[in-house]
């Protein structure tokens, strides 16, 4: 390999539509070059990448070399030391002689500069059904198949023992999600599943975009596959006061911009009725309600009742601490745009220390 891009440069490349739409070819870690490219060689590489992937790489570009004596840093390029010949599949071939870090290795490389929430957000994108655009300010996201899943991350963590960042990636993987179709779904998932002490609502099981078999309503009903944004499965009536009450599964549908037309709202209503026919109650969230802490607290309490989770009894002091943590989590998630510039990884953790 002539050059292997890494860190944020690899992330830009992983977010290109041409790469996301093709079959990825992995290469071994023993392909790490032992020297840096000169300016003329870098210009040629930039030109080849732009022609093949339609992207102008942001400066400084990041890449790896296996020789510490060849590390170079300038306003154009940052070289990072990397060598691990025993780990296979850590890099992706982009063009002959040109590659970049795999999604897993990119997460490892970026882990030191990201908070746990930011890293979980990035991993959820890699395991999701969407990708942000390579550069901030462009079209925000497009559909694609997941690069990897949780079981694959865990296996690669096992294989990558000794590489810097594995502990942080393992921790973030535990709270990340698979099959999210948008960044907002990732944020809703984190708010739903994180423990109460961390600002979440402690739901034990939430799946994203699962396939649900429903039937259309009318004179000639037909089977149809529907995919709710978030699905909260029926748990059961553990509370003695609820044992005689029928419990449903629950779903959350986030109404983004494409839900604003009358035609789409009609389709959404038909879908909600189909879900009710399969004992799934759908709750609709708009950005204005997502931003309303009191409303979201009420929605998640309604979902707890719907799926049969027991009532929580907390002291007034504890409730206030949890409310403060919920606001801290909301604010931390609002600061994440997925491009990880000027990241302050301690903001959320510091707020939690003050409130809990």
C-alpha cells in the first residue's frame, strides 16, 4: 500500500456513497506503509480519490505508517504510527495502492478524542441503515447497509487486544444500537435505554426498525411488512395493579421533515391503525415534543404502562436528580452533530457528577 488513510479522513471516505454502495475489500494490517508520501505524491492521491469517490479530502489528512522515524505533521497531513500484523481486516482497499481504516479501526482511532456518547453515536452509524454526508453542511444523510453489527464488533475487539482504544470502544458498544435509520433514532434509543442515573429511562429492550407483519384495513386486507422506528416489546404485567389490564407492545415514530405533507400524514395514520391491529400502540414524536423534557418524561411513562413495566417509586430528591440527569443527557446529545469537531468529551460526564 502507498497510503492508508485513518482517523477523520477515513471517516470522510467511509461516508461516501460510492464506498457505502460497493462490496468492501478488506486488506491485512501488514500492508501498512513504512514511509510518508511527499507533497507531489499526496497531490496525485488527492486527485485519484476525488475522481473515484467524488470527495475533496479535508486538511489535514490523516494516515498511518509503521515506522516511527517517518512520522510527519503539517497543515496538510498528519502521520500516525500503527503496526499490528496479526490483525486482519483492519483496512479497506479504495484503489490500487490506496486504502483506509475499516469502520472498526476508525472507531478505535477516534476513541481517544470522543466521549462515550459520541463514540456510541459513531458506532451506531456504522451499524445503522444510514450515513451522514462526508462533509458538514452537505445533504445530511443517505441510506446504506450496515458496515458491521455488534457481534462482529465484539469479535474484532477480541482479536484487537492490545490496540489502543479497545476498552473505550467496548464500553461504547454496550450502549450503541443496530439498524437505526437516522441520527434522531440513535438519540431516541439512547434516551430510552440508558439507566435513569445517566439520564435515560431504563428500558431493558428496544429494537430499531424491526419487521412487523400487519394487515391493511378494508374489504380486502393484505399482509404488509411495517418497520416502526423504535419498538418496545410487551414485558408483562408485573405490577399487581396491572395484572387484569391488557398490555401491548409500543412503538415510537419520529416525524421528521418528510412527514409534514398531508399524503405522508395519511400514510402514517393508516400505519398506526395497522399497528393497533397487531397490539402495538404507536406514539408519535415531533422535534418540538422531543425537545420538551416534561412531555418526553410523560411519553416514556405511558410506554412503561403500555408494555407492562412496574411503577417506579422514588423519593423527591431522587426524582430531581434524575430530571437533572435527563436534561444533561438531552443537552449532550443535542451537541453531537456527528462530525466531531471541537469535541469536549467531558461536558456530559461533568454535569452528571454535579447532579448525581
